C-alpha cells in the first residue's frame, strides 16, 4: 500500500489511480496493456469494429478500414487500386462517452505487484 504526504493539508493519504491511455509503439500494447497485437481484431482503436483481411501470399493480417479516420475529402479515401478495390465512404466511429468507458473498465480484474 502506497502512502503519500500532502504538504498543504499536512496529512498522509492513499493514492488511487488508473492508467487509461499511453502513447507507445504498437507491440508495446501487448506488454503494457494486455491488448492482443496479433490477429483479426488487433486494432486497439477499432476493437470490435476492426475490419481485417489475410494476405494470400504473405500470410499477414492487414487492416484496410483505417482510411475512415481521414477527413471526408482526403484524396486517399477515393483511391481504389491502392487498397482493396473499394472507396471508403463511411465516417469514423463516434468516440465513447464517459459512461461507456466506465462500463468497459468497471469489471477489469487487476492484481497489483508481481
């Protein structure tokens, strides 16, 4: 149990905190946050809405719908040949509101220490 001293109030208190977001390279998500960084649902932004495709000869998983995060008139949205033969017309997903974020993290089983 960590205890800290508040110099202004002149008292010792217990600090409770939770890490929600960090800026890291993609493989670090697996180590730091427990995300799956391989497979068809590996995008930590899209999560359940991840659209992936397996390459025939390279056996790699690629994620083709990330063009939806570009602004609506971006030139890459109209490129068909460079991607999968389709234009990306839909917009980006709506951000979660505070209640939805709480529901996602409410039942996380966390164990402190090693």
